[in-house]
C-alpha cells in the first residue's frame, strides 16, 4: 500500500485550497508545488496548513543551499515536509535534516536532474531523509522517449523508502505501487482532471489495492 500525494502546481493559493478541499478525503500528503510557493511564499504554506491541520503538508522548496535555514522557514510556516535537491551537497541535506529533527518534521530529497538516482537515494536516506523522490520533472517528462518505467525500475531496486513523481496517473499507478514505493505523487493527473475528486479517489483505490 502506498500513500498518495497530490502535487498542486497551481499559482494561486485560493485555487490550491479549493482543489485540496475536493481531493483531501483521498489524499495523505498535500504538496504545494514549487511554482505555487514561488507565487505565494510562506503565507501560502500557512494558509494550506490552517485549512488542513490534519493532513501532511509538503513544501516543494527544492532547496539547493542553506538547508537548515530554508527548512526552518518551511517548518515554521506549518509544513510537515520540505524537499531538498539531491543534486546539492550532503551538508545542505544534513542541515535540513537537523532542522527537521528539531521540529519533529521530515526531509524529502528530490532527485530531479541526478544521473544516478538510486545511489543518491541511498546516500540521502543515510543522511537522514525520511524518503527520497525518484523524480522526472515536467521538462524531462516532455523530452522524446520519456517513460515513467525508468522510475519504476529504480524504485524496485532502491532498497530504501522512495516516492515516484513524473507522470503518475491512472495508467501507471498500479505499476508504481507494485514497485514498493512509500508514496505515489500525482500532479496533473489530479489538478488537470475534469473531476479531480474522482481522479484522486480512483488513484487512491489503486494505490491501496
Ligand atoms: O515537482 C514537480 C515538477 O518539478 C511536479 O509537481 C511533479 O513532477 C508532478 O508531476 P506530474 O504532474 O507529472 O504528476
């Protein structure tokens, strides 16, 4: 059974909260996507956590430096998780982990742009990350020949707690879940659906099957 995370890549917090209200019954983790955080800042995190105090809120900071400082900012605003780039140095991850321990929260390391995602995932878990996102970002997904299967294969051999992000949808969720992920991340498959609540419900049913 995998948890389901909705990645909200909208630009307006009121729209994001309206979407989260529709899908919350089927979702474990509400992610404020990087564009949403750049648009709305820490106030957006506060508003989302205030609206959903019983849900886990993930701030997709994609932190590249000043790990402890940025993690303190995110956790202080109410986030339960912050993302830190796997491509950055170990000390940045370690700094964010230090802040997470002080707040009783968690660090998710995002492997976007990392060549050897499995090796970096194992290193990140050793540094104290709660789980690692095996991630093909929106640009990589748009490249010719992209298939989520590469992430599914990596999850199968990672041997550590991972999520998959990058094209999780109703067609791929069963294979994603079977790969043993801790969390399946779905963005466009939910916020771009005609009926986001129904899309989230169907994804959750398959993630739990
Ligand atoms: O973090 C992200 C981009 O950097 C996206 O939220 C993540 O890739 C989700 O993608 P999708 O919409 O394909 O589910």
